[in-house]
C-alpha cells in the first residue's frame, strides 16, 4: 500500500526531473500535541526524521540543511495552565 509520503516523494522526484530542488520547507503541525503519543517531543521528532525527513532528503539528494522545518502550534508542548 502506498502512503501519502510515498506519493509526496514521487511527486517531488518528478519535479526534480524538470529542475533542481535545493530546499524543502515543511510548515508546522508535523506531530500533534507536542508528540505526547510518542512519550515526549524528542522521540516524536526523531521518529519524524527517520520516517519522513531522511527518505525525502535521500531521494532528492539534498543535504540535511536542505530540509527546513517551521514548527506549528501542534509541534510544541504547552504545559502552561490558562488563567
């Protein structure tokens, strides 16, 4: 079964054939609730790196610096109580 990530990488590979991609920007909400389902945010982002970032940069032959991540509101832990 193909995943959304598989289709995304295939699409980026097709675009790469027409021109050189030297930067991929992901903007927010890569994990939910600060990665709490993974136990902690560090584990969540390490898994995201392994499952998503690494396959993308390897397929597109990008350096690690060619993947930019801008955190969204779901990508952070917010333990502060609202008053």
